[in-house]
């Protein structure tokens, strides 16, 4: 396996990997009426806005994981609000109450998020970057998660970003162990999500 820069031809794989790891690391395919929906928020916009901050894990010529994010969370949120979310609101309107029984709680929550203005996290001043990392189960357990993190931190540092943060579901015990072993520290959270931060090299 190798880590390489993103190419536009990778975009369908970003959507697929995002979906197939989107239920706290498990396959979320059964949770969304449109298989692209999850990636429309958590993967594609990062590649569109700044592809320098998308790194792909590849094996046998095919992407099996990625790390992606931004070096400027406040700027990213402003771009998301003005450029990306207006189109998503047309494509995926907030579901009416009559639709609720046919939609999963995960889909209802995500489509409701599309309708909201992004709120930049209070720790973005100290940790201005943020990231998402997803690896297919077949590629896990071989140290590539840490290598992706290392490569992303180096990329952030090269762009002048001093630190980054991420959010992880408190129910995703495997991810929490990974980030804590990697050396990230708790910087905030709520009942559902723990936020961790770390400096760049």
C-alpha cells in the first residue's frame, strides 16, 4: 500500500469509502436513501475546496482509505455555507414529518444539518485545521492509519497550520483508542462526540 496525493478520478472512491465506513467505522449503506449523501458532507467538499489536503491510501491501483480536511476551519465553514450547502439544500431538503418513518435517524439528522449554518468550533483558533480519516476494513490493522496521520500533519505544517482537531463519536471505541494512542488530547466534547487536538510537526 502507498499514500499519494489526490486525483479528481478518486472522487467516486471517496464517496464509497465514506459510506462504507460511515457507521462508526462500519458500513452505513443501509442508513441512507442516496449512497452519495454522507460523502456530500464529509468527503467531497474537502476535495473540491482544496485537494492539497486530501491524501489517498492505495493498493493495487485502487483507493482503500483517505485522510482529508482543511488548514483553516473558519474559512472552510464560510466556504461551505456560501458555496456548498445551498446546492445540498436543493438536492436534499429537510425531511417533512410525513417522511420520517421512511428515513433512518442518521439520514434525518444529516439532512437537517444541511439546512443549518455551520458553527465553527470554539477551539478552531488554537487548532485551526481539522480532518477526517477513513480506511476500509481490509486495509486496517497494518499501521497505515498512523502513517496517513503523519502525512497529513506534515502537509498541514507545510501550509503553516500549527495544529488540528477532529471529532469522534463516543460510541466508536476503536477510533478513540487509535487517536489516543497516536497522542491526541481531549479538548472538548458533548454527550455524543469527543473532540481531540494535536499540534503539527
